[in-house]
């Protein structure tokens, strides 16, 4: 586990840019797919981001957790909503997801402290 939201949010853009430079077709393919689905529709952007966060927790994808906690905040989710999603993921996935709920809590605290915008 990364265990440090500040390091993740600092290094992730450069890591993604390096991947896109090494394999540009991945970014060219995934970007429009993501943007096409993660916009307002029958579900709000906030609802979609909360769902994405829950799936990230259930799949134990730390980069997904950090990325979608940030996007949840940007779409208007509250810390309480974000942590409740983590709880639902734990209920659905059990112990393995439970061990990733602290990652969500660390990311929430990172934003509560005003470290990242």
C-alpha cells in the first residue's frame, strides 16, 4: 500500500504522463471512454464517482481509491458520503475491502486538511 496520499497526488500525474508517452494508444482509448461515461446523465457525476470509489475499494485498487476520492470531492461529495461508500464496499467485499477502508480515510483527511485541491 502507498499509505501516503500526499506522495500519491504529487507523483500520479507524472506517472500517468510517462505511461501515456510510452503507450499513447492507452490514453487515447481510455480518455474518451472515461469522459463519455463519467458525465451527467441519469446518474449525477457525484453518484458515478461514489460508485467508482466503491468499486475501487472492493477491487483493492489504491490508485483508483485516491483518484476517485479526489473526484468525489470535486463533484460535491461530503466526507461522510465518501466514508459511507467505503463501508458499503466493505459490506459487499468483506475483509479484503475492509483493509482498504483506511486508504479512503487517509485520502479524505488529506483533503480535509486542505493539502490538495
